[in-house]
């Protein structure tokens, strides 16, 4: 594995962790359409990343959980 590959993997892990953290923060906001829309957007981003990472195991990138259940 070349140096850049490891760096890219760590960067992607950090980005995914940041998106998960932002999504978790939204859960404490007041109920309403705006909150629902934000959670849906985070769900779509994380679901898309998880799908694209299937060949290299999404669990290795912090996506080893049921996104729909966690962001409900």
C-alpha cells in the first residue's frame, strides 16, 4: 500500500466520523420539518458512502451500523 492510500483512508474515516457527529447533534434539535430534512440528508450521505465502500468493508470506515436506526 502506498503512503497516499493510507492517508486517504484515514482522511475518509475522519470525514465520515465528522458527518456522523453532525448527524447526532441534529437529533437534539427541536422537532420539525427542518430537523427531519437535515437528518434525511445526513442519512442519504452516509448510506451512499456505505454503499460505495462495500468492496472495501464499510465497517472499517465507521459505518458498521444500521444508519436508518441510528438517525431515527
